[in-house]
C-alpha cells in the first residue's frame, strides 16, 4: 500500500495506479518523441520514463506549434537543504526552457511547510529559502525569462488573484483533495489557492514540470481555471527518485542518509553510496561472479538508468555486465559515485557564481513581475 | 430572537444578553467617568450608553496612566457607500485619538465582503474602497499618527505575521466562532487571521472601538495573542444605530431607505426622516396633543439621544415636551433633520478637502508602516 499526497509519500509506489487514481495520462511513446522532436534534443529523463505522466502536454505542443506559446511553472517549498531529488525536476525544467525559450515562474512557498509542521519557525524557513534560492539560481535558467519569488514577498502583487482563486474553492473540496480535518489550521486551508495562482500569470497555457505528488493542486486548478478566464493548466509528472535504501518510495528530506545532498562533499557521496545504496549484488564475490547481480532492484543502477547515464549503449553494457556477474557491486557503485560527484561539482561551481538578484528582482521578467498586480 | 455575527445582525437585540453571550463587560459608570476624566472631555456616545461594553478598557487606562501607552485599531469592510452608522464609530475613534495622542490603524479588508458574497466583484469592491477611504479621511484623524490601508495592498508587509496568526487557528475554532461550514470558501476561512493581525502592530495594548458584532474576532485574538508574544487586545463596543423603521436591529446597507447615507443631500435627509423614521407619535394631532408621544420607541428621539443632542438639558426638554404632547412628531423630526444636515454638511466639506494620500502613504506613521514587514 502506498500513500501519496503533497506532504507525504510512503510505501511502495505503483505509478500505473497513481495515473488511474489521479486521472492523468501516461506519456505515450509518440508524445515523448514529439516533445523531443520539437526540442531537437533527446532527454534521458523522458527516455527512461522518469517523467512518465502528464495532463494536456499534447495541447501545450499544439499551442506551441500554432505560435500561441506557453509558459512554465514549478516550485520548491523550503523545509531544509535540498537533495538531488529536489534539483532534478528543475534540471528538466531548464531543458524545457532552453528548448522552447519560454517564461518560467519558480514559486518558493515559504509559508507551506511552516504552516504544515508545528516545529518549523518562520525564521528557520526563511533561512532555508535563502539557501534553496541559491541552488535554484545555480540550475542556469534564462535570467531574463525566469522569475523566482517567495510567496511572502510577492503577496501584495497577487492578492486580488489569490482571493479570486480562494473564493472558488470550498472547504469541502480542499478537504476531499488534501485530507484536511477540523484540526487543520486556517492558513494551511487557504494555502492551496496560492500554489494555484502562478498558473494564472499568463493567458497562455501553463506547463508544470513537477513530481506527481503535486498533482492534486492541478486537479482543483483545472476545475476553476476557465471560470476565472484562464486555461486549465498542463502538467508533466515525474516519479520520485528512490531513496538509497531501496528502489521503492521517495528520497526523504527527513532521513539524512537516504539522500544525496547538494552540499555533500566527494567523500561523503562515496561513503553514502558505498554504505547505503541498496545493492542487487550477491553476498560474496564468488557467488556474484557465478550467479550475477540484479540491476532491477539495485539503486545505483536505477539512478544511472533514470538520470545519470544518458548513453544508451553504455547503460546496456553496464546492465549486461552486472547481470552476468562480470561487474561487481563496488564497480557499479563507483560509476554512480563518479557521475554524482561530477554533477555536484558543476552545481557547486554554478552555485558560487549564481546571481540570485537577477532571478528575483533584476532580470527582465522579474522587473515586469514587480510592476504587476494580478487580477482575474 | 436575535442573530449577531460579523456578517449578520437580525431581529431585536438584547444587549445585556450579548454581553453575557460574548463574555464582555458592561462599561460601569465609574469606568466611563474615568475614561472621560482622562480625556478631560465628556462624550455623548459614552454618556448615553451607545458605547456600552468593553474588554480590558481598564487595563488600557492603567497602561496609559503608567506611561506605557496603547494604540487604536478599527476598520471598515468596503461593500458599498457608507451611511451614518458606519461613520459614527470612527468619530468616536477620533475623539479617543485626539485626547490620548495615540497611533491609529484603520483596516479596509477589501477581500472580506468579496469573499463573503457571490455577487461582489473585485473591481466593484475596489470602487467602494476608494469612496470609503475618502469618507474615513474626512473624519479628521491625525495624519501623522494614522495609517489607513487596504488589505490587498499591505499583504506583503504583514504576510509573515498573517501566517503566524493563521497557524494558531484551527478550522474547528473558526467554525465554532463564525459558523463556517463545508461550503465556506477557503479565502473566507483564512480571513479572520487578517482582521486580527493589526492588533499585533505594536507591542503595546491595542484598543478597538467597533460595534459589538466584531467581537468574535477579538475573542480568538485573545486566545492566541500571548502565545505570539503580544497583548490580548482590548475593545470598546458600540450598539448598532437603529434603522429608521424602528428602534430594534441595525441600520442596513442592503436596504437603502433604512439608513442616512453620507452622500444624502439635505432634501433627501428631510424626506427620509419625515417618511420613514418610525414615530412614537399618535395617529392624529388631536390625539397626540391629548395623550402625548412615546420617545422610547421614536427613532428620531433615539438618534438624538444616542448621538446628536449632546446637551443634556435640551434633550430632557425635548423628551418632556414630546411625552406630554406639546411637541409634535413633525417638530421632533425637524430637530433631527437639522442636526443630521449640519453633520453631513461638515462631512461633505471635509471630504472634499481630505488628503487621502497622507493617511495611506505619506504621513509619518504611514511611511514607517510601508518600511516595515511584520513578524511575531
């Protein structure tokens, strides 16, 4: 059994069942090809089914083909430092922005986790937000087509639209979709409206790249958008990056050793992968050489497959060698360690140089956003 | 039976029962004397029991006596033009500000009525807000000690504090206090937090002059204030100004002819009072001369008593002459008409000259407020 809500992902996740439950669509091979063809570039996260589900992605591509355009929206709720699982959807988002040259809005709902958990303080969350924004700025979005904002700072600019959105959602709906109870605080109850608001920042269609646990918001958005004079939002959903401990579930921010953090050093990465990454190998080298390993349950292999080894040939070779027993677990893990450390080294470097002010206040789009007050 | 909530006041109102139900205190003669003594000036609204109930008014006066000071907070939810009943508590607030030289915050919750009623549009409410702000500015508050703000515009400045407040209030509480249901929209559900926020604008004690139907907000505020590091708010409650049609109930913005509007011309005032003001007179002049009138149910007399005839001697004389039949209904009404028209003429004149910008943006306090972001 699995539980998937925007605040909780637990247990073994059956993605086919999620598609059914949430009422989304699987990305068909044809649609995947069409997306990559439009962008003139292959993408490992699409090819390997890490982004696997969608709503109206076909309509987004239609709009693009007709010259109507579209825009991107994603977000990050500050609740601590970021791990690889938080960054990957942003990397995918950058790929989309680079290819389509469209505006991107990145929301930092600095109230969400604060409202959700008793132990978070406002000051604490602000500290996380500052760190997170650096990580986001490091992804390399187009500084004149990207607006990164904290909900608290941008509240006055969206207030009319926020109220117009909130007016359309009853407690009954919010309760059914998010499982709110009588003990839920009134801030948390209104919060979903703010997560929906950026889908109304332009009169074009909005495309949201995000993990599938965020979809409940888009379901409500799609019920009310047209009544407010906007498009139903489109979405492209990712799976969760499995935790080091096993291929099921989601890398968790609350259990430090299940994740690779963006600030983990080379040694830490090596140690963690070697120690914690669940292995499909055998108990002894002899046995492994004889019987071979199982890449299907091996977290290191799955990470390579989902995200870090774009070369199809090379991946096939690794899989074959591991399955046959020719490649040992330590060797497989080392491949991942090298990939991860290369990825993190680039990230650290970009993070140092990242111009946060540009994305938040000074870029072309940011400047325009600060001059705008949104109303349906 | 009567119903009193912030959005509905119906039926005959038993103020003693309200004090019991709400758990407030009657303003004792001693406390009333003390308040007027501190201010060195008598006030007809206090003397005639129009402001009749309170919370912690004694503690406010203690704080003032000890040099700790306090501040004032009141508001006006834009939902249409303002009538006399809307202005009177503001006139009382000015009296307090003049005497104590304290800061005053006037909130215009431009989302409240919009969220509450399906038929209100955002644009419509903004139009009302603009008109209402002119009327408020005309009251003559100290422009350097007064900050008049719309919730929509000031949202970013209060957002952290708003979230900290909202986190302290469960749906269960809001439901019990305001009668919210599953069909209430999520904006309305969070709204009470924003009405509480200005009580936290200073670390001093807050005193709220307002009609008693607003007290439910202060009840919740008093439950959470100390947990956030602030004082429980104090309040001084007025009765409702009775509608022209009878001494019970509340002058209603939704029934035009029950109220005297701030933009009613001299002739309109005369016509309305003559035609609609419920009279305690007899059916014929002969009968009236013989049996006398009943000032206790006569709306014109009650308005004079509550608000418009500060001279005790003159009021007693009017009462006596009316009760004896010496004064006819038309004559009594004419006294009120003259008072009302004098009051409105002064208001119109001040309204013309009112410097709205000063209260909202340019006065000393306003400037300071726009530079401040509030956090508990």
